[in-house]
C-alpha cells in the first residue's frame, strides 16, 4: 500500500530578531521545503529576513522592506536538505522590530 504524504511545519516563529534556532534533519530523513513565508511591518528601520543553509551560510530565500511598509514574502518550490544537514532563519531588524517566519514541507523517510 502506498504511503500517504502530508506537508508538515518545520518551524514557525513570531517576531524573530537575529539568528533563529537551527532545524536539523534527523538521520534517515530528507526534508523538502515547499513553503517559506515572512511577514514584516517595521516601525524603526529597514527589515530583512533570510532562510539560510547552516553549513555554507547561503541565503536560500529572502525578503525585506522599509519603515511603514508592511510586506509579506512567500516562496513556493522545492529546496532539499539531506540527513544531518540544517537550516535556520536570520533576521536583520532595528531594535523593537521583528519578523514572523514560517518554513514547511515534506519529511521523507526511506521505506
């Protein structure tokens, strides 16, 4: 019988500032990121958010906006992380501002 596949949230953070907690793919798993979203409405300065690869520091998705300009950014695609690799959010904001971040997708395991 075929296994059913459901999307799962990997991380949801409200009002993030700085570097968030890393999400590490467990042994025997592969994560496929299907959606990343950022919402920001800066009051004190420019806001910028990134989804980054832990190993290389590469910015895989980002969004940014200026004071008084609320913005929502969304990625829909497929970014794959193999077992024991990791990713995290990084947010550059002025003190008093923060960014809401979400990343989700598929948690695949070997049959």
